[in-house]
């Protein structure tokens, strides 16, 4: 045996010897307690000497011993029965929860069916049928099957939206938003959170606000809509959401009408103005995001924005909305989709497909109250806001030095963790970081945040026990590469990950 093996054997022998002694002593104790032969031998030894009072003591000792045995067995029996009863109760509770969830889903389905039946009924509550027993087409002469969208056409037919004049910088926009939220809505946010939020608009159309409940995720999206004087469209996601009809609506074959959602109506309206529109998907992971938002994820991924179209109907009818082209609607460039998520037992995990195409923002703390100057709401031009993002990409482009460091880090992650991040994340980084700097942030801090929340989170898919020994080395490498204390988000995330192992 080598000296290393001899050292390991001697070093670990006290631990294993002690462990063996514990089990050995435990079983020896049990054997001594329940060894009836020993008790018989002791009685035989003293039997001749025990007379009178001695015999009474002998009988009492035997009775006491039997009582102790009975008490021990009673305790063991009660413990087993209590555990089994507890397991049965837990099982029943799980069954009840599952049954309640199924009932809730059935209620939602029944409500939908009831709504569809209501669409087919006349004023007397009866379904109108033709001579062949088929539901009567409820469309009147000259009426559009898209009621809400056609109303939007009518609203903007004789309306010319006023020109929007803006002259703020991205940094000033962050200050205006923070002060408006505090002074008008009594919502208080850290300035860095506001910078992350505004800069995210430059890199992604889908922004995910995640964190513990009560930190103001929903309020943040609502407050921004209030600031820009264009109320946020709120869609509360339901567990029953399974496909894109929950986003756009569906064509009813019975009534020959298209049931438009509020989201679709706002998407259509956005084509008529240059304003910024916000759609909030509240508790978006209460159903699987890749089910109901899959089509939008694919569309928004296309590099050419001219291809951002969704098909609503497969054909063209007379009196269809004017902004539809062959039954298709272009996804407006001036609308962003913000989803809030809670990570608990009632929700689904957000998949990599969704995270890769979105910008996650973690909100884990509340900011302190502060006195803020009063700010009035004002319209924001999408054209102007987009020009600020484009200007930031030129004025604060990520330095070649940091891009080279990111490439080295990518190589390190591939070599040590067998993970790589694609061109999509690099593009998002080049869009997000310059705007973050223009909002008043630091370039390395922006890189740190994006790497931590877009790349390092992929480590959770790995065998954590396998990578445990690599984490400290990776932290040291990041500090050597970017500078000591320059990557606090990445370091904090890696240390949290290490604690879970």
C-alpha cells in the first residue's frame, strides 16, 4: 500500500471504528435487555436463598420487567400506527388537492362552454336554428366578423394621432420613471432595478419579472404603462391555457364571429399609433408558457421584423379589418410583453426555450421609501425610444477587451462544465449592455448581470455534485479575468448554487 493509502486508512479509521462501536453497542444493549436466559439464570442463582419477603420481591421484579417489556412494545406499536395514520392522511390530502384542481379545471371548461352557448342564443335565451337544424349565422348585412378590431378601425378612421415629441435621455427616463412611481403611485424601486428594466426593452420583446411574492413585479409593469399614459393591458394567465387562442382568440364556426381577446385588440390598435404598448402576462407560469405563447416566441425570434406575422383566419371575408393582410396580422414592433412568475408548487418551471428568448429580471427585495419630485405622465414615441437604443449601441458598444474576456469565459465554461451559450445570448448582450450603460449603469456590471441570469442559471441542469469542486475555481477565474469584486452577481449566484449541493 502506498503512503497515501496508508494515510487515508489511518485518518479515517477513528471515524469508522466509532461508527461500528455505535451500532455494536446498540445491538448489544438490545440483546442484554431482551435476553430471557440471563434473567432465568439469575433467578436460578438466588432461588434457594429467596424465601418469604424475597419471593415477593422476586415476583414483583418479574412483574415490573414484564411491564417494562409491554410498555416498550406499546410505544413501538403506537409509533408505527401513528406513522401509518400520518401517511394515510397525507395521501388523502394529496388526493383531495388533485381532485380540487381537477374540479377547478372542469369549472373553467364549463364556463367556456357556457360562454360559447351564450354566443349562440338570442334575446330569449334560445339557440336560433335554420330549417336544417344548424345554428343561424348571427352576422348582419355589412357587419364584420371582427367586432372589436373593426371598432378600432372606426375609431381611428377620422382620428389623427398627435405627434409625440420627446427629448429625454435613457438615464433621464430611468429617473422620471422612478420618481413618477414614488410620487404618484407610492411604489418605490431601486434605481438599478429601473435601469435593468428599461435596458431590457433594447434586447428583448419578452421580459420576465421573477422573485418572491410581494416585491412589486406586477406593479412595476403597471406603473410603466401609467407613466407613458398608455394603460398596461393585463392578462391573468389561467391553468387552462393550452394554445395561442388564449392570446389571439378564435373563430366561432357557429356564429361566424371571431372572439377577439383584449391582447389582440391592443396589438391591432398599436398599428395606428407610434406609442409604446405594454402587455402584462400576470403569473405567466401558472400554465406552461411554451404552450400558449409558443407561436409568439417563434415569431419574435425571426431576424426580419417584416416576417413577424400571425395567422388569425385562413381566408379573407368582406368587411374584415383593414390592417389584416390575407387573414394575417403583423405583430407590432411598439409592443412589449412582460410576464411575472412565482416559483412555488402551484406553478410550472420556465424552460430554457423561454428563458433564452426572454430577459429575466430578478426582484428579490423592496426599496426604501424616499421623497421624490412630482412627475406627470407623458406619451413616449416608439420611434424616439428605439432611436435611443440604437444610439446607445453605437456610443456605448461593448468594448473589444470585454468581448474577448467573454470569449475566454465561454471557453472555460465549455472545458469545465460542458456548457456553451449561443449567438442569441451574445446578441442580447450587445443590445442590453450598451443601453444599461446609457441608463447610468456600468459596463462590467451589465455583463455580470446578464451572465448570471442568462448563462449561469443553466448550471442548474447539471449534476450539481459533479460540478461542486469546480465552482470555487470558476469564481477565482472570473475575478482574475474581470477584476476582483467586479462580478458580484455571478459570485453570489455560484455561492448560492454551492449551498444547495
